[in-house]
């Protein structure tokens, strides 16, 4: 495996993790705001 391919492989992981974290946080915030509008507890 050449150096460029290895570098891209290693550097893509933070992008994937950031995307997953963004998706989870976005879903949490949506649920939280919906619960606040309805006057319910989140948990």
C-alpha cells in the first residue's frame, strides 16, 4: 500500500466519525425540542 492511499485511509476516519456524531446530535436535539414543545420530559 502506498503512502498516499494509507494517508487517505487514516484521514477519512475523523470525517466518518464527525458525520456519525453530527447525525446523533441532530436527532437528539430534534427529540429534545419536540419534548419541550409538548411539555414532556425527555427521559
